[in-house]
């Protein structure tokens, strides 16, 4: 099951009952906005114990549509790469 932003805010509310839901929502929005803006500037984002995001430029290329064999020009674009931290890897794989 995937977690959506509203579920994340509900879990934060359980952990921090003294905070108002609108304040927790604002905090989550600010964090996500900062991550987006940082990646948009071409910088990397690191959350210790969780992972690192960075952008990578994919070169322009000519590809082929497998159904029609027609050649298609694909323009240069940026992709987001994510790498999990060693701590998260160990936790997911039950290593101590």
C-alpha cells in the first residue's frame, strides 16, 4: 500500500497531537516545495537515513516506435534519480 500526503499528515498528527492539522499540512507542503525547487535548480537533495535525489540530463536521441517502426526525435530532458541510504537499505533488508 502506498502512502499519500493525507495519510502522512494523519500519521504525523498521531505522533504529534499538540500540533494543528493545518500546521502539519503546511510543514509537509514546505518540505515538498523545497525539494522540488532544489531539484529544479539542478542541485541534489539528501535526507540522512532516507536517501538522495538528484537530477540527471538525458541526451536528445532518435528512437524507434516498436509498433510502427517510425523514427521519433526525443528532446533532451532531465530525470530524477533516487538512491536510498545505507541505513534504509539495511532496515528494508532486515540487516542489523
